[in-house]
C-alpha cells in the first residue's frame, strides 16, 4: 500500500501546526513533570544519620 497526502500548506505552517498540536496533547504530562520537580525541590529526601536511606 502506498499513501500519498497532499498538503497545500507551507512547511512553516505545517511545522507550526504540528508543534502546537503536540504541545497541547502533551501539556498534562508537562505540567505533571513540572509539579513533580517543584515538589522534589521543596522536600529534599530525608537522610538517616547512618547514611542509609
């Protein structure tokens, strides 16, 4: 099978659309990652006096 797509848009318009699409789709993952990093910075891991965690 061979698929051929006709895209009347410029390469720039197509790339801008795809970047916007991928950003919107992955925004929940990005926000969760940012929250996780912020939480890690606010609450450093506890270290036991013996050095074992």
